[in-house]
C-alpha cells in the first residue's frame, strides 16, 4: 500500500531557485492538501484541492503555486525560494466525508540557503 | 471560525505515568474530531477519531471522548511507555471541508 508518496525527501535550494515538490496518492481521494511545519510549530495549510482542476488557497499561500490536473497528483511549486520557506512540507489526502481522516506523506525537508 | 486549542508542551512523564493532553475546539456545528501522532522524522498518523457527541475513540491504549457540552476531546492513556514519545495533534473537520489542526503537544517519556 503506497498511500501518499512525496518526493524528494530532502532538498537544499539556493535563494531565488525554483523547484517542485511532488505528491501522489493512490487511494482515489478527491481532497488533497499541502501543509508546512516549521520547527516546534504546528501545521499551516498552504493550498488544498477538492478535485482535479480545483485548487484553493489556505492560510499561507504566498510564494507557492499548485496545480491539480489529475486526481492522483498535487505538485507544489516554489518559484523564487526564500529562507523563510525553509520548512518541512507535508502532503495529505482524504475523501470528502467529514468522518474520513487525512492520510499524510512522509514529508519533504527543504532548506533554503 | 473553526479552531483547535491544545495544551502547551513539552510534557515529560515517567514510564507508566498517566497521560492527559487537553484539546478544546471552537466550531459552528458538530465536526468530526481526530488525534494524530507524529514520531520523530515521520509524517502524521491517525491515532483515533470520533464523529459525534459522546463517541469514544480508542487505539493503542489511548482514548478520547467527544464532549459536546465542553467542546473538548482530551487525549488520555493510563500507562505511557517510552515508545509513546512523539508529538500529538488534535484536529477537527466538517464534511467536505479542510482540517483544522492544533499546534501540537510534544510528549517525552523517560524510563
């Protein structure tokens, strides 16, 4: 059971570089989410999607972009990396039903130097 | 709006001690409630959940009861082990909506 798969696991970026964090799920979930977790802090929602072709901003969307062309994939794009984007990024997915939990990937640890 | 408030950590307990981590929520209506656990270097895993008032979720010796009257979902375990050392997150969700997470409570259990 793959569940939610994130790549890469670790990445170091230089200021101004861009990259895409990949996220794929094989559970046919409509809902997908991107969170960031700063050291000692909770989760902050960056973007989420309720289905292919539909995305919405979360709490901290600035500096990021997403797309959802298929049900399975939900990549997160950083266009101009800044030190403030140093964080651990988690992708998650769920069904649309309220009693359904979110399933999380293992995370991507990003450092911007 | 919707929000979750957790007791601040870190919490340090001796092995076999009783654990309580408080969680209260603010929401319009009756959400589903969840506890997640995050072990070092890993993603969040569902620990337990409850979907309506007075429901009790339980797993691995942990329990939490959905209390509508006090808008609470406190996590408890009768006897903690070193392997329970982790960060615990309380969360709520309405149908077809996003999840709202608390800030997390770090637990360290010492032998």
